[in-house]
C-alpha cells in the first residue's frame, strides 16, 4: 500500500511513523486509519525494525477523528450509515490500538501539541511517551456527546495514572498539560518541543543495546502480565521466558560479555 496520510521511514533499525495531515492537525480520516492498520500489520512480522517512534507532522500529535469528513458511507457502499461507521471507523480504529499492542516492537510516542480523543488513545497505546512542553491530552469524546471511554482509554488510563485520577479526566474531558502528565506518570519526561524527536531517538537507541529477542519478549510479557490473575501466574511466564532466552546464543553472549566487561554483540540468534 502506498501511503498518503502517514509516512514510515527507517533509521537503521528504528521505524519513524509520522501522522502526516498537518493541515488537519493530523486528524484521523478513514484513509489514515486504514493506513495505520496496514503499517502495524506489516510491522508484526518485521524483525528488522526493532523500535518504533510515532509522531505527528506539524504542531499536533493527533486531534482525534476528522469530524469534518463526516464519515458518510459512499453512495455505492455495501453498508448502511450505521454499519459503515461501525466497521470502517469505530471497529477499524479500535483495531489500530490492538495492532499497536500486538507488534513486537516497543512503541515510543513522541508527542507535541494536542493528543485529543482518538489521538489520546493512540498515545496511550504506546509503550511509553516523551512529551514536548506544548503537549496536551484529553478524552475529547465526552465533550461531543459521547462517552469518555473509547479506543482503550478506559483500559489504559487507569492502569497508567490510577483509577481515581483517570475517572476525573475521562468524566470531565479536562485537558492534562505536559507537566501534569509527567507528574502523573503518563509521560516519561517533558522536553522542549524541538528536542522531542531527539529524546525519543536517544531512548530508542538505549533499548537497542539489548538483545533483539529480549526486547521483544519484554514487551510481550508486560502485555500479558498487566492482566495477570495472580503473582504466581506472572512469575510462571517470566520464568519460562528467562529460561528460553538463557538458552539462545544471544543469552550466552550477554552473560559472557558481562563477565569479560565488554559490550555484547547480539545477532538475534
């Protein structure tokens, strides 16, 4: 698929994914949603891309769904209006969130300007977030007559900042500024807007010092254990993961490099 509303570029083993509708503050159109679905579907089996950074072109991360588009079913659509909105908008956008969590690459959100509504959910679906001082987050859905719970917001936000604080922001639609987001632990750090990409790249390169499979499995285990029914269940998964990784060539290389006080040379073997 040739992309028109997103850009995907490689910097060695780092994938730079840019929402590219700056004139619309990167609002999510049906086309952008479908392109994100395609991009993350390809990343699922792309083991040469080890970390992904997602950002917005221009002065916004993502201003949510493009309400000006109207999401009207095309005249020759196989669907009625409600069915079209469900399958092509709501369900499709939700699938983007699921695919972000399924891909093996850690995803870093590099966020400048508003991350509103669906853009907020995209940010929440990242593994971690670096914010510029202009970053602002809100569950804008509730301010247009809908629920504040959409596209995973009721799943991610309470887990990241706690139930009570999440409830306050989901029920009011109030904005979190960058400083508040950092204080709540929603973002890892706040930097000047012109330093966001550099900070995200620095973090990505730090991750790349670790073994490829170790990095992938860390994300996978964290995904499962956030919903682990018990401590013992979480420990069983960790135990099996560590044993498997210790038996790989990279596992042996990592231990040997530690003993020899040198940088390990990992080969994803």
